[in-house]
C-alpha cells in the first residue's frame, strides 16, 4: 500500500503519521494494527511547538475517511 505524503494546501501543511500498535497490550504477540493520524499546521508557524489536539473519527469496526485538503472530502 502506498503511504500518504506531506502536502501544503491554502497555507496549511498536512503531515501523515503511522503507528504500529499491538492488538492487545497484555499479549504483545497477538499481532498489531496500523493507526493513521494526520497533523495539520500553518505553514506560517514554521516549526513552532504547539500542543496536540486529538480528534477521533470513525468507530469500532469501520474506518474513517482520510481528509485530503480543505474541501472536506
């Protein structure tokens, strides 16, 4: 599968992040899943350190759409 790349649109930088996490932390050999997150920051902020805001979308058993730009789709 092709991994998402960072891109800039309308002054906002979109940076993808991928994490491999165990299905069960009490049984680490039970397999892993990949968790996707996207970081948004203003290009004008440069590398300024900002606090994280986490928003969970989607639900148990089904994925959430991965937004690609400011159009919401």
